[in-house]
């Protein structure tokens, strides 16, 4: 495994395991056990995924020492604010059955996220979390938070994939020492990405799959990712990306593809007036 070092020295694995939409507890526990056996050591969850308890159970039952695995969880929108965050953190800790979380993120920049950030700084100072960060923060909100608080976010987890490359956001994060982490690194399998013609040719040339080429592209851009799959074979496939190199021409920047196709996000629902969905996502 390769790592990216956060501003406080914590090492973030370059590839972790995403768990969005794996709600069924038995399936989730099995996926985590298989992912551990396959070699994953970072597990990404959130209060809103309703699977923290199953993930905690599988990790604790694995027999692996606590320092060998890494758990990220996230504060949901309705718990934003100082007191709400302290309460929600205790709740996540209890669900996971842990006494420390490796990375705690504000899931969305909605509500009183300034109050939330001050509570997260307190949790960090007290040692209850090893690193703190945000998710879905646009450059302007990220810069505002960076300039006005004691600690800068160590991570900003945002949507990044070949169809939505986020170059401006990445430049801003680089300037402020915030490490990006890509959600939907495989574009949530949308837009028929695995059958993209150029991608298929590149994959053939390297004897790899389309998914592996995409994850390799993230790796060469030094962007940690958290691909999700419930299939054991794909878990292994998504980790097997450390033994080949894409040329500059093979990077999706050079493909003939639109780079502004987002998956279903709050921003899209806000734009189209679907407020109830926007608040949920
Ligand atoms: N912070 C946020 O707001 C936010 C938002 C969304 C997601 N996330 C996190 O980021 C993680 C990853 O994002 P995501 O789950 O939305 O999307 P993703 O990882 O880009 O894509 C997952 C989809 O790709 C399929 N897939 C995975 N590996 C594959 C392979 N090798 N070949 C073919 N298909 C493959 C999966 O199907 P199967 O499962 O059937 O294999 C699933 O349909 C989430 O699980 C979650 O932990 C965070």
C-alpha cells in the first residue's frame, strides 16, 4: 500500500474501502471481513450510511491490532453545531464500538458547520480523533474555514473521477495543505464509464480493466480513493493497481470526454429545485 501524509503526520492509505449503500448488516460485516482479507485497511463510513455498527463489529472481530486499520466517519447535517457535533461523535463512537476515530469529517457544508468545526478541533485536541476534515467543501468555503480557525481541515473528501476532474479545487487544496480524497472515484459506475472506448483501449494495452486504469489515474495524481464494491473479485481488482504506469497521453485529461459530468449531487438537486433530495444527499 502507498500512503499520503496529512498535515499532522497521520498516514492516509491511498486506496481505502467505501461503504455507501451497504446497509444490510450481515452483508456489510461480510464485505468488511472480505475487504480486510483482500488487504484493505481504510474503511469509509458516515453516520448517514447506517452501517457504522456492522463495520465496527467486523473490524473488532477481525483480530487485527487496532493500529493496523483506519476508520473514517462523518457528521451528518442535522447534527451540525458545537453541541450537536459532540453528541453525534459520541454516538458514532458507540456505534463503531471504538474509543478513537482515525478521521472525522463534516459530511456537508450545510447548517452551523463553524460550530461543528470548533467541536471537532476540541475532539482533536483531546485525542478522541487522530485527524479532522471536511467533505464536499467548495474552494471558497474551504479557504474561509482554513483562514479563520485554529486547525485547517486535514482532508477534503470530494467527488473526483475522469468525468469530473476538479482541477481548480485540487489546486486550492494543494495551496492550503489539505489532502483530497476522492469519493465516487469510479463515477459510481455511471455514464457507462467502464465501456468508454479510449479507456478500454488503454486497459487492453496494459492487460488491466477499465476500473484499474481509472484508479491508477487517481494514484498518479496522488489522490487517495475509496472505491466501493460488494464483490470480492472486484475488491482485489481495485487494489491491484500498483504495478503499471499510465503515460501522460493515457491520462484522462487527454481523452475525448466531457469533464463536467457529475454523479447525483446536492448541487444538482439544488439547481433543479429538488430540495428534499438535496438535503439528504
Ligand atoms: N462524502 C460524500 O459525500 C460521499 C458521497 C458518496 C460516496 N462517498 C464515499 O465514497 C465511496 C465510493 O463512492 P461510491 O460508492 O459512491 O462510488 P464508486 O466507488 O465510484 O463506484 C461504486 C460502483 O462501482 C461498481 N464497481 C466497483 N468496482 C468495480 C469494478 N472493479 N468493476 C466494475 N464495477 C465496479 C460498484 O458495484 P458493485 O458494488 O456491484 O461491485 C458500484 O456500483 C462510497 O462508498 C462512500 O464511502 C462519500
